[in-house]
């Protein structure tokens, strides 16, 4: 349900990642862990969640690569608006060959974060009625 990989499930002590209860628990635990790894330079709380969601989707290493790429390009990598530009560059050889973790489907985390935040807004609007 929470799309936890086998290595991550093992790391989190999850026996059956396909069991919905264990999957939800693992996803929440993993998200909490990722929030701790979001760089302190990201002070906007909404952006912090978006960065953690992106790391959940693409991996923390690729997120670090995108931050490094932002610094190399003189683009502030600590705001989500810029990260939406930087992450897709990880699929282009001229960029990912310079970085530690290599190729990544950089458009995927941008779509993922957008879909989750849109759904969150829908739920908030529904709850407000």
C-alpha cells in the first residue's frame, strides 16, 4: 500500500510489506525518518514535507544529487519551486554523469509530490465543508 521496497522494509523491521497494516506503519515510520534527513536549510515547513516526499519517491541520494546540482547551477536548491526544475535534470546524461548517484527519473518525484499535495488539498477542502 505504501510502496516500501524490500530493502527498506527489512531496514524498518517489517516482516510483510504487503500486509496493509505493516505497510502503512512502515510508510509512516520511513516518512518520519526522511523528515529528519531533510536539510536544515529548508525552513519552510511545507517545503520540508515536499522534499521528504520526493526522497520517499526517488531516494535520498538522488535528492542530495539534485541539491548539489542546484549549487553547481547557482540555483537555490532549498526551495521546492527550484527543486521542481532540478529533479528532472537527473534524467539527462550531461547532468547525472557529474553526480554521485547517477541517472534518476527526475520527473517522477515532481509528479508524485504534486499529486499528493493536490489530494491533501482536496481532503482539507472536503473536511472544511
